[in-house]
């Protein structure tokens, strides 16, 4: 009988999944907010200091970036109207790629529409069923999706444990794979800690693997002139940067060799079959690349505040991951307790979102605090005082 599949209730699996998430305090909901300035948002009519955004330098509201975006919008229109390979490559796309390659001291750059899309689609262009991917235990979901799509075999090495990676490499080189790809993040999105980029390059060269590094959370705030932790380094086949974090905009790019760029233009579906980034976005990024090198003072201030906040939280007795980035995860463990803390902060004027499994491993639910160079000492001290009060309850 036709109706016998799922007893005729084809949506039952959805209800079951959502109910299960609700029971586990893991149900996600969209909460709309209204951005007010670089660190303040309005939620349900209430002003909150934002400690959850990735706008590390407040560039999403920078007047020169907004003006450049408006200028490109007026000159080129709202959309690129086609994919890059059809009629979507304007002079501004190519010029921006040249500028990015120059800023990052790399041979070539290629724009992608988002970091998620880039990771999902580049990885399957590099490896196949006969390949092996070795990735850090905690890589971003977009990297995992790319690996799964590629149908390559894959193994995870313990978080940031390069001796474990080397053990896996030693075995793998004897097993006849056509290619081995090492992929990881330079700054981990949910932990805030860093990879050892030089050692990864060295291992990749020693074992003749491809090396793919996601530099999304380093760009703008780390490395020489804020160009990230992979800029000016050879031996990395692909380095991904995103524009939606410190650049204050939207989209992504890779830096790579001219050879790899040509290959991806021909063989990467997520580049080929999608409309090019719109002019207003290109304008904003172009301006951000002019501004970011001049923000050393802001980066120094941010680093000071990172150290200050981490030390204060540890002294209060919170379990804080040892992070050297603006991402400061406060591990609570239990989902319900994490939501309670997030709600307490929100009731008192602070937005600090709870991050729960499956985004992070089981029993490591956390408040992912994120600092911006725009947070003033009074904002940070206010947060610390609230967390002190909460801890004393
Ligand atoms: C490490 C990492 N890679 C990739 C992405 C995806 O980037 P985008 O927001 O441009 O899709 C993110 C953002 O969540 C990320 O944290």
C-alpha cells in the first residue's frame, strides 16, 4: 500500500528530532536583534552589550567601509547577475583578488561566496574515494561536510596533537592512498586556541601531503598587519579567510598558487555554479583591506583585554579554555546550566550566547565570550562583575 511508508506520516521524523532536542535543552531558535553600534544591540526592545559577535574590530559599522560599499553599489548595481565564469566577473572581482594575494604575500587568491561554501566544495575537489583526510578533532562543521561530500576516508587527530597526527601520517603513507590532505583551523572557532602552523607545514612537507588551513578567525586580528596566521608563509596549499568576521562583511576567499587557482576555477562546483559576490560586498572588502593593516593599536588593545578578561574569569573560579584569541569559552558543561547563565547575563544587559552540542562536544556546553577592540574597559568590567555575582550565588 502506498500509504504504508512511515504509516503515512512523512513528517514524523522532524517532530521527533525537534522534541528530542527540546528535551535535551538543545533546541535552537532564531532570535532577531537590531544592531545599534559596534558593541550594542537591541533585543526585545532592550539594549544589550554584545559579547557574541565575530566583528572583532567593529568594522561592520566603519564609515569608510560603508561608503566604499555604497560607492560600488551605485557604480555596479545590486548584483553580479551571473556566475564568475558566465558574466559575473567584473573588474572589481579580479582587482580584489590581486589585492588580497598581495596583502597576504601569496601567488593568487580566489573569492568564494561564504566560508561554509568554500570548505564544503573545495575539499571534495581535492580528494576522492582513494584519498585520506586527516583533520583535527574539533574542526568546523563546514570542513566536516566537505570531507563527507568527498567520500574520502578520514581520521581525526586529537585536538592540536601533532604527534598524534604524525603517528597517523606514518601509517597512512604505507597504505597506497592517491592523496593525503591535512585540514585544520589556525584559530578554532569554538575553543579560541591556535594551531601550530609552522609544524603543520613541516609535517605536510615531510609526508608530501596537501595542506588546507582555515584562517577564518585569525584574519584581521593576527599575524603581520592583521593578515592572519598563514600570510607570507609558503607550504600551505590552500588558506581560507572569511569576510564575515573581522572584515565586518560577508563572503570568503582562499590564497593559493596560480596552478591551484586555475584548477579550482575549472573543477570546483561551489565556485563554478553560483552567482558571484555582489558589488556592495566587494566594495566593503576592498576598503577593509586598506584599513586593517593600520589597526595595530586596536589589535594590541584587544590582546590586552583578552588577557585581562581570561585572568579575571579564572580567578573567579570559572573554567576558561586557554585561548590566545578574542574567543574566550567559559565551559559550563551542562546545557541547562549554560542556558541559565546566558539568560542571567541577558536579563542584566549582556548578550552572551550559549553554545551547546552538537556544535561542541558533549558535556562541554559553554558561553562563548567574544571580545572586540570596540569593547571599552567599562563593558568588560561590567561583564566580570555580573559573572562574579553569578558565581557567588
Ligand atoms: C572556522 C570557520 N570556518 C568557516 C566558517 C564559515 O564561514 P562563513 O560564515 O563565511 O560561511 C566559520 C564560521 O562560522 C568558521 O568559524
